[in-house]
C-alpha cells in the first residue's frame, strides 16, 4: 500500500489497518447535473492533503465543477481512514461523500461483516471499460497507481554493472555499498521473497517462513532501516546509502530535481488508488459521475504529469511526456515487470506479520 510525496504519509494507504469515458464524449453528463440543482450540490472528498489536494483541485475537482456545476472540496486525512469511514456510515454523520483509498482498504470496507461503500455501477461507461481489470473493483475504479521500487545511486556504480532487482540489493559481493530497507513488513516481505527467487506471479500468498529466511541473509548488510519516506529520500539524495527500497513518490521528484538516482523496475510492488463512495450518502449519483470523470485518460494524464503515479487508463500515455512516461509504474514495460499488491492478503495476515517482523528486527 502505497508513497508519500511531500504530504501526510501515503504509507498509510497500505498501513491502513494498523492505524485503525474517452475525450469529450466520456465527460458528457446528463442534463440534471448541469442544472441549477446541480450547481447547489457539493461533494466532500477525503484525500491525502498537501500536494495531493492541490493537484487534485487543479486537475480533478475544479474541472469537474466546470463540467457539471457540482462543487468538489478536498479534505485531508493523514491515515487511510477505514475506521473513520465505518463510523461515518454507522452513525449517519455524512462527513464525507467519498474517500481516496487503496484496494486493500476497499477490500476491508466491502468484503467483511458489513459493506461500507456503494457499488460504482459504471459497467456501461466507455472509459471505465478500457481500464484493465486489475485496476477495477465492484466498489472502486482505480484512477492512479502508486509503487515501491528499488532505487540506487547511479554515481555509485559508474563503469560497472548496475543493480536491477531485489536479488541484487541482497547481493553485497556483486553490488557493494550501504543499503536501506523499510522497517515494516509491507513491501519488505514481498521484496525478500523476490530476492530469494520467488517470481512475481508467486509472491502471494506470502510464504513468511521463506521471507524471513531471506531477510536473515541480508540483515547483517542493512545499514539503515528507514521509517518514513522523507528519511529514505534524504538517505539516497545525500549518498548515505547506495541503494534502498523506496516509494516512487519520493524518488521521482528527486530525480526530476537532478539527484543521480535510478530506478530498477524488476519486482516493483504496485497498487491502485480509487475514490470509494460512502454507503448511504446523499450524493451517491453525483459521486459516480465524479468517479467516471476520473477515468478519462486526458484527466489521468494531467494527474500523472504532476504526481509520481501511473494512470490506469492505457490511453493516458498518449498525453504524457515520453521521458516521464518511462518512469511511471503503469508504463507497459514497467507494469509487466511488477507485482500487484493482493488486496485480500494484508487485511487477513498483517497482524501476524507485524508481530513477527517487530520481534525479528530486535533480535
């Protein structure tokens, strides 16, 4: 889960339980949404705040209001708010109409004892139909994709072979240099399995015994266990480490700013983000219109050109600068080399994994 770009930590997109239409045709709206009644509507959307609210306001919220007359207001939430959503629905508080969520959070809110989200019901939408199935759910349509990647200092491997996989991060003899991994099982378990030879198609369900055997092998060579995206970014930018697991949302802006960093795409760990609609809300139909709006490839291209995320609509790459496109997780060559986060795995296994990982780190 996933990815914090100078904002409240997007790590929360995957740590949630621990913390409790194409072109103009695709944007056309029924007449009711451009009427005076529509102009009085107001959607409140939970997002991650900071740069996310700023960019979503410019690329999604304001354009949707211009197209439909429906105002959209983003409100920040630092943690992926599954507990808060449950409270909103159970109490009828209707604080938010929608919330941006990872697919594990969508799973938690729609596959357990009670359903807290409205189904999107957009099967007939042309843009939604072109989004690959791995980015669609009955309760959410992914509008962008975050990822965790292996990042290295290009100036640390001048004139020689460069690291290309998690196995290379584990291989100290072939690729010497200081290393850093995340001090948390999410992503780190998957990385350990791939470093031990597990193919991307076999990562889930995670074999924890195999993962910890792999971690045992690399543990003596991990110089720093990072805990925040800002810390990891600084470690790489300063040269304190030569390679690390990292969130693309931290790495890509640093590369754009001139840091000598490079990305190894083999085995990157990615997941979609989507706007979930609160069950029983007053503006469900308008929310569905907004979800369809976010599926438009040109709209997604604007977001991906400003944030370190990949679009879910394949046609969006027609509108993204070619150089930038190659550094996004859903660029075709990158996407085929990654592993999609299983949205059902961590909700079911995270308690055991966190306890075991915390004990292992202290040994």
